[in-house]
C-alpha cells in the first residue's frame, strides 16, 4: 500500500510517541526518540533564549502596560514565519502557524510582571518603576513569567525546526494581565476564538519553586478559584482620648479580621481547601484621631464551588455582624469574582504525562497536589477546550535539599522579592517539556 508523505510523517511521529509512552527506555535517560531530537535543537538556541530571558527580566511591565514586552514577542514570532496579530484584549499577541490539516494546539504565556521591588541582587535584576493603582511602584518578574515567555519562544522555534514531522495549526497566545486575573477574559471578550478559531487543545506551564529538571502534573483541579473582597466599615470619627463619643471603625475592622477566620475553621469542611486572607487595611492618619472609615482588602481561595459559596456568604454575614456589634451602619461589602480554578483534562494529562515520563524519567515527572494560587488560563479551558497546565522546577537541587534540613534557608517562592529561578536548565526543560506535550498532541488526530 502506498502512503503519501503527510501520512508517513504522521505515522513516524505517532510511532515515536507510542515508543516513549510505553516507557521502553531506562529511567533518567534522554531516551525517547522525540526527546533525543529535541535536546540538540534546544541546546543550540539556548544562548539566544538566555539573552531574551534576561532582557525581559530587566524590563518588566505590569498588567495592560506590556507594550515593549508584547512587541518583543511579536517580533520573535514574525521572524519564525507566524502570522501575528497584536493588541488582542489590550496588549495581547496571537501568533498562528498553519502546517496542513490537523489539530489546532494553543500554547499560552503571560506578559505581565508584579508591582513590587526585586531584591535578588542579580546582575540583570529589575530596577523598573511605573504608575500602578495611582502610585509609583517598582516592577519585577517575581512570578516567573519571563521564564514562561522565553520558553514560549523556544517552543515555537523547536516546533518549526521539526515542522516536517507534524501537521496542524499552532496558536501561540501571549496574554496580558494574568496577575490581575483579567487578561484571558479580555482576550476572549475581544473575540480570540471567534477571530482565530477555537483550538482543539490548550497548554500552559508555570514555574515552581522545586528542583530544576522536575515537572509536576495533575489531572482535575490544578489551581484555586480566586475572589477578592473590599469592605468599607463606616463609623463616627473623633478624638482618640474620647472613644465613647465615636464609633470606632478600626476596632470593628479588627474584630472582622479575627472573626472571619471562624468561617474557615468552623463552618467549612476541614477536609476541603479554603482561605480568607485580609492583605490590606487602610484607615486613619495619626494616633490620636479615630477615623470615620476603614477599608479592608483581601483574597478568597477555594477549589470547589460549594466551598466558594460558603466562604462568600460567611464573609458577608461576619462583616455585617461586626458592624452591628459596634453600633455602626451596615458596611459596604464588595465580593468580586476572579479567576476560576484550572481543571486539567484527564485524557490530555494522562497522555502527556506518559510522554513526559518516558522523555525525562519517572523520577522527574511527578504528580503534585493542586496549588492554592489562582490562574486565568482556566478561561480558555472553560470555553470548552481540553487542556493542561503543568509545572516546571527552577531551584538548584542542592539549595532545595539544604532548605529541607533543620534550620535550612527557605526557598524564595513566587511573589517573593527574592524569587530567582535558575535560568539554565529551567528554560531548557520548559522548552523540551512543552515541545513534547504539543508534538504528542499533534499525533492524536
């Protein structure tokens, strides 16, 4: 029977996938046929990826201000021959590469950094500042999005280097404003899937403060629901020496901060994850004046919808009770929905995890519990696209081992001013892992 070149290529890729999915090679070896192809490609391009990473790290931009960052990624993708559209959902970038009939696979990265000061002391550390929420703020890539972006570009280069071995469409999406959990929705509202087509599968990765060379995965919930709270307690201001002439909103707010934790510890099922954190309190000017108002801001995290609803109802009830106990008016309680939990597709995870284990070894591809942070990659999955987010370690194994000893120095995790992923081999592992995930998926249809 005669086979055309398209079918031969697809058969070759499928056979390679089946070979390494069967785990026929010794653990720890770079031994799958596909992975063996990837390593020299990634090694050859790594110096330029390192340069790109350090440039992005030193020049971070916050949500919806990622103009330079987006332009840089758009330029990289145009050089590769992608059809690039900018300003999707604000500052988002969509890059499309069509390579014949086959599935469409979305690969997402984030563009934005955090409004915080970096304290790593690295030679390429960020010193950038910007206006954020009405004030000047330092800016830093303290969540690893710069690693994600460099890996995203590296994956695109790798897939195009192997384009004679697969057919389908690559949809590479660079999303703004992940840190505010609004950028994915902004892109969807701007017609992402209507303008560019709905993908068949979607992938994203995230840095993890675990040993580099390791990859974490799980089926089902992989991150938490995220909601924010803003509560304004209104009292009656006056002199600090005469509190009886006032209604003190500070004591009311303090009571709420303490009492709301009983919703978590006494009303929620102890076996289910749920967190209520008050991260900001604004009220008063000096020590001898009782203010009129106090504003609280915080975050609410959960995995399950029923737990989410219980927490939200408990927060509102506790705020009203705290105000009533202080003789104050009913407070303003704003509970704003944020990102939904990422729920990884079981079939996608099982297929991809098998491929990753064969490529990197069982010991380095580990099933992990869901994280308590939130991520709006879920916006794409909840639109009916089966997909997966996985996690890539970025910490020296020696530092990791030392941190686990009694008295060891803790590892700086995401959102710490000291967060400092090790670029090599973290970026290489990320490129190789995402390339395995995409190529394995392209062999499915």
